[in-house]
């Protein structure tokens, strides 16, 4: 759930951050082309 992202106390959140970074990278790549 997106609520978990609002809990920085849990060290198991970085997974969502990684997914977000990957999505942003893909978006930038598509925008570049």
C-alpha cells in the first residue's frame, strides 16, 4: 500500500524507492527519444 511509503521508520521501504527510480529512468528514456 502507498501508506507504507509514508513510514520511513521501516528499513524495508527502499524496495519501493528502487521501483520508483526505475520507473523514472524509463520515463526519461522515453522522453529523450
